[in-house]
C-alpha cells in the first residue's frame, strides 16, 4: 500500500510519550490508533529515499495533544 493511501480511522487515538524515570518511550493507542500505526509502518517498508518515512504529530492531527512527534523511517540495513 502506498504511504499516501494510509488514512486515519474514525475514533483513532494514539499517544507517544517519554517516561522520564525509566527513559522508556511509550506508544499507546486504541484499536484504531494502533491499526493506523501498523499501516504506516507497512506503507514505508521498501520505499525509496524520500518516501521511506512518515511523520506523526499533533500538527498533522495523527497524535493526541502533548505527544512527542514521531518519525517512522524504513532503512534497508
């Protein structure tokens, strides 16, 4: 599936944050949000440079408010 065909689903909820104590990145979401993230990951696999990444962020209305921005990037090696 081409990346441009990935669409946010109704009821989508996805949040990314850093736990300051453990230094762990948390990605949490409901079913629609995690399905969307899965589709994004699948869409960038095998794409050529320039199309091999996807930006997620509050500004794109793809993450919940106050989430850390996230870039999903495919690299062959």
